[in-house]
């Protein structure tokens, strides 16, 4: 069990999973050793906020107490027990179990004893075995509870990795489609997208902001290619007139989608599709604009890049006629 926990600790460290790292490391130490205990806590405090640290410490202390609760046999003849906690680390528990099992096997009755001595030794051995077996049972219960929680942790990691791989495969297919289409429709857009993708790998907030600016330029280049600006008025899906000038590139993309899908007989589904793509474009525009005025986080940059790929993929599929097939001619 200790070998499995050491591997689980390595997994948690590789994933920067400090949430689970605390209890995994606690399982491997004797909590009566204050030096080891506070070393684990000290390392954790370097990576999470103080309020989160207090919450985790309290939560895991409760879980540890539940897992480590054992009953000590104080009077074998009467079956009296007393509750306490098993403070040893998992590795020490495993060693102690092996030691107890050897001691049980060593409890034997010597040959040639007087009947009176035989009775005494037999009775003493019975008490010793009873205490050993009880202790062994309690320790194994503790290990089983710990094993169950480690198992649940590893299963959850496996599910996350599997889901992440599936998502990565789907996203990769979309990325390849988008880049192949952009190469034909707007090579300049593709260059800007590659520029944004490279900048996101940097560890500088300035580079992240530039990545968002690249996304915005990409959307404009795509709008210029699919729906060039004009000074004339056009009627949108909302029934209102709009002037789609050069700076209104989000509205131009929205209008392009509307005009392409308006040839479909899909009714309410058509309107819902246009509204959803339009709203996503608007939200992305607001997010990307933060790159000009505010500090942005890596998460926001990642979201912008991912959403840009997905939205452009939708728009390009509209351009290809892949979204709706019930055309009216």
C-alpha cells in the first residue's frame, strides 16, 4: 500500500494537485512527529491561500481521524475495548502487521510441560493471540479505509486524463480543419493565429495581452475575407438596419452567418443558431478587448484562444454549407 501511495504522491505533484497532496503525504508519516507534520504543512502553504489552507487542514484532519480510529483490547477476558488513533505512517503500519503475524506464528506451547504449567501457558498464549489478532484486524481496517480513498483518487485522475485526451483529440481535429481552411481563405489570418498561439506559451502578461490582440486581428481578417465592409445598410436577423463598416467586423461576421443560414427552412432552430454564434462572438470580443486595457490572466488567454478556434470553426463550416443541408435553392 505504501508503494501505491508514493506513486499517488508523485501523480499529485506532477499535476500540482496540492488539494490531494496534503492527505497523501500525511498518510506516510507519523503525525506525532511534529517536525514531519509541519514540514508537509509548510510546503503546502507555499502554494495555496491562507483561507484555503485552513479549510483543507480542518477537512483532512477530520478524514484522517475517521480513517485512523481503532479499538484497543484492554481486557481480553471481558472483551473491554478503548478507542484511540493509529498515528503511524502507512509504511510503518505495514511493517507492524508483518511483525504481529510473525509473533502470532511464534506463540507455541513447549513440549514436556507439567499439566498445571501447560494450562497456564495455554491460557496465556490464548490471551496473547487474542490481543494480537484484534490488533491485526484493526490495523488492516485502517489500511483498507486508506486504500479506498487512494483508489478513489487514482480513479478520478484516470477519468480526468481520459476525458482530457478525448477533448484534446476533438479539439485537435477542429484545429486542423480551421487552419486548413484559413490557409485558403485568409492566409494572413492564419499567420496571426499562429502568432497568438506562440505568445500564449510565454510567461509574460504582456505576451498574453498581445495574444488576445492577435485573436482580435484574426477575427477582423476573417470578416474582411468572408464579408467585406461596406457603407450600405443591411437588414439583420433582428429586422433592423445596420451599417457594416470596417470597424464593425464582429457584426459583419454575425451578418455573414445570418445570410448563409437564412436560406434554410430550419425556422426556430435557424434563429437559435444565429443568436448563439452571435452571442459567442460578442463575448469573445469583450474578452479580447481586455488585452488592450487590463491585465489578463493565463486562463483568460487560454479561453480566448480556445473559443476563437471553436467559433471560427463554426463560421467556416457555415461557409462550407456544413451546418444546414435543407437549402431552399
